[in-house]
C-alpha cells in the first residue's frame, strides 16, 4: 500500500499558509488542500513549510494538505502562439481551451540561469524599425534593455510598435502584463490582433485584482516560455511590463512571511529575485539550443526619479536603459526618449560600420548643440557655424520623430539622417522635414535615380562618402520636394 505524506495548516494569513508535516517536501513542490485548493512551497524552516496559494478559498487550522506529483511549472509548445494565458497557463482570451496542453512538456518556472559556457558574443542587431533606436541606441539580439519613464510617456505605445514591427522577421514576441487592469490587457490583445501581430505573439497576463502569488509568477512564466522557444533555436523578444509592480507584489508576499524589510522597506532579496530572472536572457551557443532572448523589462518611474532602490537595482542588472519622459511626449516627440540620458552598452557592437560612424557624428552634433544652447543664453549673437549646428539639431530631432505603428528600414533610416548633413537641407527648417519626410522615404524606396543608393548602402565605406553621394543627387531631391 502506498503511503502518502500529509501536512496540516499551522497558521494562515491571506494567501500565505504555514504547514506542519510533509518531511521530505522541496521548494517549488505543489501541494493541494482536501478541498482542492492548490499552492506551491515557497520556503522551508526548521518548524514549518511556507506555502503560497494560487487558488482562492477558505483555509482553516488543522486543514489537511497533500503533496502533488507535479512541481511549479507550465506546459509549453507552439499551441501557445496567438493566445493570452495567465501565469498558470490557463487561457484568458475567451478562445477556448489550449490544444495539446495536457500532453505538452512541463517546464519548471524556477530555473538557474544558463552559465557562461552556453552563451555567445552578442553580434546581431535587434532591429525595431524605429529610427531613434536602430541608429542611436541600438539593441543586440540577446540584450537586456530597461525601458523606464514616468506615466504617460509612451512606453507601452513604443513596445507595441516594436512587436508589430517584428512581422516577417521570425522573432517570437512574448508580452508579460504584470498586475495591470483587465481593460489594458484587452486593449493590448485587440491592438496586436488588429495589426496582425498576434500570430507570432504570446501574452501572459494577470490583472491587478488577482492573488499576489499569481501576479508574482507572471514574469517567471513568460521567461520560461521564452526559454522553450530559445532552446528550439528561435529569437525571442520578451517584454516584462512592469517590474515595479512585480517588486511591490514581492514586498507584499515577503512582509506577510515576516521577512525583515530593508532599504525603502523592500526585503533584501528583491534584487536577487529580479536579477535571477533577467540573467536567464541572452544569446546562446548552438549546443544550448542557439537562439536568443532579448529582454525589455519595463519600469514606471515616479516623476523621472531613477535614483531609488528598484530603478538602480534594475539598471545594474541590465545592459542599458531607455529613458522616456512625459514632457517630451507632450511636446510631440515620438518615441519620447531622452537621447542624452539613454544608453545601450552592448548594442553598438552589433551595428554595421556605416551606421556606427553616422551615429557618432549625430551624437557629437547633439552634444555640441546642447553646449551652444547654454552659451546662447548669455550671448545675443551666435556665429554662422553655431547657428548651423543648432539648425541641424532641430532637423535631426524632426527626422527622429516617428508615427505609431510604422516601421522604417535601416537603410532608409541611415539615408534620412545623413541628408541632414547635406546642402539640400542646409537652409531648410523642421516644417520642411515634417512635410516631405514621407515623400523622401518613398523616393528612396522607388525612384530609379535614388534606388541604387538604398540598394548598395553596404558598399559605402564611411558616412562622409554617403553624404557626398547624396550631395550629388540634390537636383533629383529638389525636384521631388517641389
């Protein structure tokens, strides 16, 4: 006769239950009450077992719990494509049950990050179709880039654009919506569906009204699904929105479990929880499945203050950050990214030589313009050269603006930004660029006299050479923009 270990409830507070018994249980083992309520073992002490419940219901002292044969995990497979699920893999999109869910391999949510011996150098650029990112703050496949900014600064808009722009690239997109209102999850599903992006996207979402343990598991579920596809040699984009909510939920769980609060009343291992998760992203060697996971954790800041505990934790865990500002958004800049305060520590090594040289030229110009703007406050007149730098800065900022749900090929991005340094735009203002930008894009994609420049852009050895070539087609451009 099989003997089964059992445990009894010693105490319970909300979703956290302490059990006596179950002597051979392990962390992340699943348990179930005699009324069918499930939870997972979160920690073990000398006297009790701490369990976090994933099902709602009444827990009372001396209630019996038994160990389940499964551990905390999720069934994964291609059947998840185009679906929205919660952190336990249950569909929430109203499209019926998941096919093959029961026969799918179960992957544990808690896994150690792959070691250095399974990773390779990040040398392929992750193209977003957004000019400001691809040229000035490039991302590499396998990079972790923090997306942070205050509320209403266009972060979600930007992330949806990046996902929609992956159409036809073979990249699988996974979006983790952590503790957001149910209506925002519905809007996300509708927007991606309307733009044909759902077919290569998986959404993992928990609403703000759900149990804290379910919300806490959301990014782990998303990362586990990402690792499954990466192990099949796929390139994956993983969005974790938002890690600030995740940290607050973990604080709630930890304080309920009597863990001592540390800095800013967050428990000391908050950094471990998030760093341990993000370390699972990367660019992997063929023997580790090949493929890559490019992670974009999101963080909403309070009034652009990024010196507090959670922002600095995440900044030290990632390979750079994009800083969004609501004042730039209200001024009409899309995406509303502060170029001077944003950085990509590994993306630049993935750029081709021409784009890299042009990027350095643009950054130098923007830096000079910022210095000149400070000087101009104390001086009534500026030299012609100084005025040219400021005018070019304005033209560049206009070129970097991009409408939502539009993708611009990298070759066109490079040509448009190089035009700013030609005599064609030498005496033009921002309104000219705003009026003719779409015309210029069309021309370089279709005009027979301009198409060779776009087609053979990789043959240019320097940005200087490209600018000289563009000077030579000025009459054609002038005719187009009449």
